[in-house]
C-alpha cells in the first residue's frame, strides 16, 4: 500500500454510551409522561390506572433506546 493511501485511511472514533444515564433519563421521562397521562381525563385516577400508565410509558421510553428483541 502506498504512503498516500495509508494517510487517507481513517479509523472511526470509538463511542461509549453511558447506559445508566440513558436509562435514568428514559425512566424519568416515562414516569412524568405516565403520571400526566393518568391524570388526563380525571382529576383523581385510581392507583391501578396510575401504575398502568406509568409502567406503559416507562417501557415505551426504554423501548426507544433499547432493543428488546436481541
């Protein structure tokens, strides 16, 4: 390989994600959305509705940053 071709070779940067921070953000956003959604149509939703909405929103938020099919 010629010297010119060696200089043109570019190695991609190594990217390291902070998994804890990504997951914490996703869970936090999911909880906030779930609570808002639970209170959307009623002022005092039942405990089960709140849990259902928060769980659904958290899993949806995590699904945006993680692949559960692997």
